[in-house]
C-alpha cells in the first residue's frame, strides 16, 4: 500500500463508453450449462450473471526446456483491503456467495451521489461525488484514479491469470490509526483481527473458485505455503497465491513516546501465528514509526497528513537527520494538510523540516532486529519497502552476514541505490505498476543488473492499496494497445474486458481494475519492446528462487560462540561487565569494550584448527575506522586475512579465502569515535 502522487502517472478523464455496449448486457456471463465443457480452464458452474473474462485459448502449463516455471508475478496486491480500516474505506468485495451484484456495490454512505465519500475527497480532490452504482453499469468505478472502490473482483484476477500471471502476493493490510479516525466503520480497529479475517477470506475465495470447478483443489486460485507447492501449482498452469502482511503495528508493536508497547514474547507469538495462517512475507513497519523500525517518509500534503497520524499514534513526529550515505528517505516537505492538522490538539503544530536532512533518525530497533532474525528462523521473506534507509541498511547488513536471501522490494518504495545489494543477496525486486512509459524507463535503468545476476523482474499492482494506477495514454497514442492481442506465450487471445454494461479499453480507461493487467503488459511491450516483457515473464521463477533459498537457508556454525576470548584491554565499569567473553555470549545486548586508545586487539581461541573464511563484527557506537582481521595457528605468528581503512560501524562482514586457523584476532588501528572499540558480537565462520 503506497501513497498517491506517484511519478509517471497520467490522469485523464474517463471516457464515456458507447451506448452500443448496452447490447452486450444480454451476455453478462455464461450460464452454468453454457459454461460446461471439456476444457480444464473453464468452470462448469460459473455464477450467472457475472463478469466476462474475454480471453480464449488454453493457459500454458509445465516448465521451459531448463525446468524453470514461466509467468508473471504480482509481488504486491491487496485483495481484501475492503475488510481493513474498519471495513468502510474500500467499497465492494472480491467475491460474494450472493453474486456479482452484491460483491460490486458501493459503501452505503456513498449513496445516492457520493456526497459522503469523504475518503474520496481526501485522496482524489474535487467534491468526491460519483455514481455509486457498480454492477451492472459501472459508470464511475472502478477507475484508475478511484482509490476507494474494489478492483480485485475474482473474475478480474482470473483474467490476469489467463493472461499469463502465475504468482500473486496477497498482502493482508490495515492501519489502526486510519481506522480510528475515519468516520465510517463497522468493526474493530485491531490490526491483527483484520489480518486474521483477510487470511480466512483468502482461503474462502479459494473454496469459492473450487466450487465452480467441481470441488476442492480443482480451481485455478491456489493458496500456497511453500515454494515447492507453488511450483507444482504453476506447472499445472494455475495461479499460486502467497500471503504477506503490510501493517503499521504488527504484533501490537507500536511505540508511545518512544517506549515500546510489545516484547520479544509478543514477536515470537505473532510470527508463529502468522506463519500458521500461511503468511510467508511481511513488512515490519509501514507509514508510522513503530517499536521495530523507522519508516521511509511520504511526501507533500499526504506526508504531512501521515505525520499527523504518526503523532496521534505515537506521541512523536518524524525526526530527520543528514544522511550518512548516498541513500535517502523521501523528502517530507512542509506542505499544509488542513483536514489532517485539525485532528491535532490545540497548540500542536507539525514541525518544519530542512531540505538537507532527508533521513529518518530511527532505524532498526533491538526488537526489530529480533523480529528480523525470527523471520529468518522461520524461512520468511522480509519486505524492505517502507523501511527507512537506516533500517534497510541494517537489515541488509544482517542478511549479508548470514548469507540470507529472503529480501523483497515489491513496489518501488526503497531507495534504488539498494538494488545491487538486494540482487547480490539473491533477493527479488518488483516495480510499482507505473504507466508503461515510466515503467519501461525504470526497467531499462536496472536491466544490466538483472542480466548480471540472471534474474527476472516483477510488478506490484498495489490494487486496492490507495495508490493510483496508470491513466489512459489516449485512443490516438503512439504504439497503443490493439485489440485483440495474443498473450506473451502466444497461446491465448485477449480482447477488451466486459463486465455488465461496461467494456474497458486500456487506451482510454487506463488500468481501472485487475483484469486489465494483461492489457497493461501488452502496452509495456508496445512502448518498450519485448526485452522488458521477457524479464517480467521470468519473474515467477526468480520470486520462487528467492523464496526457496530462504526456506532452505541454515545459519552457518559460529566457531566463536562461547569460545575463550581475550583482549588487549577492557573498559572498567561499576555497573556492568565489558570483559572479552561478553562479545561471544550470543547476546547482542552485551558487549566488550576496550580502553580509549587506538592500538587495541580482541582475540578468540577456537579451541582447535578450523577453516575460517568469514568473520562478522557487530560494532557498538564505538567502532573501528581502520582495522584488520588476523589469523594464527599458534597464537604467536599472525597473518592478515582482511583489512579496511573505511570502517563505518554497524555490522561488518569480512570474507576471504578459507584458511586454517585456531586463533582469530580483530586488530583495531584507528578509532572511528573518541571512545575505544566496542563489539556486541563476534562471529567466526567457515569459508
């Protein structure tokens, strides 16, 4: 879920559909008898009336000549966000046992003319008025710039699957603060209650589709909980649906006046519950700083409004500092947001921010690091979009130290300078569903890196995510989509999509709903050529590669754990111990600290000769700017295995050719601060 005001997006008025399309109303959907056939991809009992699919031909099955799955991956969607935020922010349902007319109807307060569509006022300007009727006329919604109406109707997802998509990540989403301040709601604002409901509905939708195909396991919508299962589903030609979580206070981990409201036990309990529900990826923070991490800011008026929400939720505003590296968070700006600012207590004002202080002071907290490592233990993938660059940098340090590949950027919300580090780990990247011209430009910018690492590409539609989607390029635009067209694999023919009395054309309507994903991909092909689409068609394989490697990952043995340790000096304290053994005790809350002078060393005795090829150093604020890693077989004769003169603290990973050694020494040559050297943990691993 992201903000509006994305780059590359064009907004134009929705064209009026020709009255001749009313003739098509007699063909709203096949009757059960008409739908029955021998083709495995056609349901035997689709509800009638219903939306049409407008795709003919058999969906591709199997793998390519090298055994790789094929197909597109949407790494970021919100099928059931209509159940979030109190249940009345996003209107309409993804499916209904009562049929399409019940599913695709507006929120009750939007009748008769949208006058009370308050969130429309906030997100789309104007007066928010619109025709609330969905089925069968769809006069005013769904629309590419309508942020409050259902875009994920099951039949529209079916069309995307028929068009070549083979992985869909359904991010269960909500925000307790937005729920609490929004005027209309019909359920609790508790975030985990909403997450549980959305997970249940994901399985319910699977059962709903199965019923059309003759029973359990027979439908195309398959919820998967491991990468092997996903591969089997895709090889059968069906859609693998993965559950993720994007919420602001997971496990109740909010902060109030910088005080955490959760514990390690809460995190373990929460991760266990989510994993049991089938969740395999998640964000640790989203929109508001919480007890786990700081966020990447929103900009402009929306940024100010969210900063107000941050204050209402946490008692503190965002705090910024000058960035210490090339990466930066989004500029907050100082735009006014009168509607939001009225929510502040009397006398409160949103602070102003310096343009040269772009980074959130809040990074990954100790509890956040505990959650990250808990996700690693469970083989889960971590979403770094929405994390501050300070938090993201620490996450990447942790993953690099452990060689853990499970990192995702699913919808263009990280600093792009992190791209190669993500690919280097074996992670996966998807771009937000920008307009075709902008999408192609960004895809070309990173194409060389994908070639270097041999990976595919993804998109994150963020449908129902209050983000806005590609507008129409126009009926006379160059390289426009020409209907009908063939799917990327060449096996299906895709025509304009019709639901009820409305037919959508990407050229004149933009990406109004999920069913237009294949049309948008065709637009990308026409605007940017086949190479970008080929990268997207390899996306499912790359996503599953990241997932599978995360599942199989096992932490390498740490030879230093509990080993005998010594040092040139240790800082004395009346209240705690900073002795050498504190850096090999497995507790990142303890540390060794030296005297306050440059030439100091810290040594570990492994007990016997080991092949050493990787050393990890988790520095406290007192770090080494210049130091070297030395190895010895006897503790007397030393050789330098690795060195740096540009240390910047944090978590360092030194890699070098595997070398037999019993003793490992960190030799500090120049301090990075006025204090001494201090290490929370030292790890020694094989080559």
